[in-house]
C-alpha cells in the first residue's frame, strides 16, 4: 500500500516547517494527550520518514495538523523535530497558522484572525495580522512558562561544571551562557555549538530529572539554548538553539545535531521566564531575541500565574512566517528505505 502525505511548506524567520494535513487517521486518540502519547510511542518511523532523506534534511521540522478534540480549537498540532516529538513549538505554530490561513483551510479575517491551537500542553491563542490574503505576522499567546532551576551546576562531558538554568517555555530547555561555555554565537561556531549543546542535553537529563506538574508525560529536557547579549541596536539578546540527535550516548560521535534557524519561540519564552525570575525582565516589556540568521522574535510577558509549585509567567511571541510551497510525499511499499535514511557526510553518525 502506498502512503501519501500532503504538506504545506513554510518557514518562520528562517526555520523550515512542513505542515502535514489530512492525517487524522494516522494519529488515533480521543484527546490531544492520547494522540501525542501515541505519536511519541508509535510514530517515530513516520517522523524519520518525513524529516530524513530523501524527503527531508537536517534543519527541517514538521507538524501533524489534526482535527482538534477540543471544540474550542481550530486545529490541533503535534510537532516533529529531528530528535523527538515535542509538545509545543513557536516557529512551527507560526508556520502552521500562516500556511493554513493562506491556503484557506482556516478562514482568514482581515485585519486580524484569531486561531485557537490545541497542543499537548494546552490551548494556545494565536493572533494573525492579515492583509490582502497574506499573513503579515503572528502573535502566539503561549502556555505559562516557568523556571525550574536557576544557576545550578551541570557537569558536562569534556567541558567541566558550568552554571545552567532549566525552564519550561512550551517544552523543557536547559539554558547556558555562551561566555560560561567558551563558545561564540556566530554561524561559524556551529560545530562547537552542536557538540556542546548535545553534551548539555545528555548531561541534564541524567542529572536533573524534570516533569511538567500538570502534564507529567512531558518529562525530559529536549532542547538546549545557548544565550548571549544582543549585538546590535534594538536587540536584547542572541541565542543558538540546539536540536541534538535522537541517539545521544557517551560516544562522542553522537554529540551533534542541528541548529534552529529561527530565534526559537518556546526557547524565548523559557529565557524570558528565567530573566523574570531573576528580576531582569519586567512585565509588558518587549524582549527582542535574535537567532542564528539575525532574524528576530519579539517576546513579551503579559502576566503572572503559577503552574503547580512554580511561579510562572504568561508569554507572547511575535514573528513572521512565509509559505514556500505545497507538496505531496509518497512512500511506496517497495521502497527499501521506509523510514528514510541518513549518511554521515551531512548527518550525525
């Protein structure tokens, strides 16, 4: 039997997102929690098929755009990254909303369309500013973000002990300062950033177990953000976000991955939560966050709340998305690579 997948191709401030539609039958479950759990348990082959060669490439992410189980929502999303299924993603949400509105799958209302997105961590309200049939920018009212640990020591292989923050911004992050890690934040530093980021992810999941108090199935640090100061007028901070390979081990050959091409929406929320906890970022103050391509997301904290035992903040993220194409991907039953493939010339071993 031939598998056919229809996708809307997009990017958000540089980060590519493949929005796969009409796949409800592939992700059973009565709730988004059940569907996310099923995907995380059973659909890694599909994730690799979409993201690996010959259909994908190392920097690619994708979204399964589903019919929501919550009647208040317009769409449900399950995010697929190179290392895992993730419960929420800012750039992928921007790609999804932009693509669905510009393709007419969700009706566009000018000058502002509000889209409710069902995610594995709750409902997210998205305001899309629209004109002449195009989405100009997208503001995500994200789920609460909170710091779990601030400035704790992390013993990183072949690097030593460094201070890090651990925070939730839609998924769990470990955040380290580039100066503490002895690395730069330019594209030319990519190889070192990937190696350090992969080692940080390996170390943090061994040394600091996490679990979301309201969603205990979200129980690992998936992403690494390496931070630094802004390097230009109007830029409040810069970062490199590492998506490590999904086969991390003590073997140094596995210490690699891919860099987020965008400034990372959920990572921006996690960084703002840590800054607020330290008294470094006030409510209703714009935080312009720059990524590896010098594009920016603008974050803002619009309120405070609690999540279980943690003081939390209510973050928004604004960024732009562009539709880059439409595609149909096919897997023939005789294809010798039903999960795609990777080769060590451009992929982690």
